[in-house]
C-alpha cells in the first residue's frame, strides 16, 4: 500500500442480510472515495457469511434459523475477522450503525460510524413503545456502547441528530452531518426504458401506484393497503406495484380482506435501473412510513421525475421539501382524496422542475467528501 495515503476500511453489512440501502451506502462511498480522493486509499471489507442453523434440515426454512445465523455472524464471526485485519488500515468506517458492536474490536479513536436512524436503540430509549426481551436489549446495548465509543458519528438528517441528542446517545461534538446521495440510475439522463421486459409484461398498460421498501412495521404497510383500497374503489383499473419486502401474515390477511390480491404486483430483487424505470412509469409513488432516518425512495423518485405523496413526518419534509405532497399518516381519507385528485389532474402536484431541483441537492460525491475530510482531520490531530 502507498504509505502517503490514509488507509480507510469501509466496513459493510453482510449482503446476505439484504439491507439494500445499507449496501448502496457502502458501495457509493467506496466508488467516490476511490475515484475522487487522492489522499485516501479506501477498501471495502466484509467476511464471508457462515450458514449454520439454516443448514440443519428441520430448521433451515424457519425465521429462527436465519436470525440465529445473523446474530452469530454479527457478534462472533465479524469481530474475529476484523481483529485479523486491524493492522492493514489506519482508519475504519462502519457504514451501518447496527454493526457498531464492531467498534469494540477496533481502535475507537480511529473509527467512525454512520448512524442512519435510532431504530436499533428504540427498545432502550422507548421501552414502553417497543418492548423487547432482555437478550435483544443486551445486543442493542452492546451496539449502542460501540457507537458511543466511536470518534465520529455521521448522520443524514437534522431529524436524526435531534433524536440522537434528545436521548443523549452520542456527544454532540462528535456528530458530523453527511447527507446521502442518489445513484446515477435514477436521473432522467440515464433512462433506458424498462430494464426487464418480463416485468413490463407483468405490469401491463394499467396505471399503477408504486411503493419501494421493506414490509417492516415502521413502513406502515397497513396504511398503504388501506389507501390503495380506497383509491381503487374510485379507479378500479388501478394497480399497486410493491417493490421489495416480504408480506407478513397480518399483511397477507389484510390483502385478502380488502380483496386486493388480484390488483397487487409484488416484485423483489430488482436492479436499480429497473426500479428507476418503475418510478418513471408510476402514476404516483407512495411512502407511508411513520419513521424514517432518511427516505431513499423519496429522493430516488424525485430524481426520476415521479410525483411523490408521503407521510407528513419531519424527516420526509426535510428530505422532500416543497417537491413532495404530504398527508397525515393515519388519515386514510386524506390520502385517498389527495392521490385521487392527482390521478385526475397531475398538474396540481409540484412541477417537474421543482422535483428535479430538490433531488439535485443530494450527492454521493459531497457525501464522500464530507466523510473523507472528517478522517483526514482525525489523522491531523
């Protein structure tokens, strides 16, 4: 390695966990550091995921087996792997705060963590709202203690900073604002049409609403389905395209109860170029989350030129600005009325210029520059 360069390890999530937004953050940071920063030599690091419980025939397909493998890999395998590679780097950047337990095996004064939200710590700071068993709280506490030891904690939005400071998770002096960016596939100049003809055939010519994201509780898929059912009563030909996530049992029951199964297209494992094409084709992009750390689908959809209707929560207002239409989270009739009006007259939504201008505020290049400078400043101390 070149001795006059700062050797930075980008510690990424296991890809097998399928946290695509976290994978994207690590990939984009690596790409821009390698291409734009002569003083930093960045390398992504991640051990091979080891399957244990899922290889046991009578356990393999159970959620317990998958989660047990995740815990062992995160808390046993990854720390030991890092311990063998510490001397290869000068500084360490943990791209996902839910892996902050790794700080315990690294030199904390030379380690930074990107904190995307405080979800991993809610069972500790809001136990009355998110009750968890003691073993889960023990893992969360170890992750939090790792975060608190790090020299730098990066964050994406002022709302995340407010939450960190409100619960006194990290000293304010160690917080650095490093907004996220938008992958190039989502900008209009990259439009190559639908990237997968089979998906295009599956969708057909009917107009559709689009939701991109997981099905975890904070995404409030129950509200998404209720809203879609209400709009579909007015526009029977309308469909809902759901990208990513796996339906829970309750969500499947809700789909059946609302008689929506024939009107929903559920897609998984898509390339970014395909998701970008879906954004451009969608009549409206919906984001019904009650909690977000940033909200990638908002800026990705805006960069693609899509009309976005989102939950009226502070973080989405911060990210979407005046380019997004907002609705009170639990007011189903407000969502139905607003989306219905846009479907009948798209011109009432923020214009395309304002949508693109808002998206252009976010840059992976600026993100990488902020992180690079922070580690260079640490090195100069």
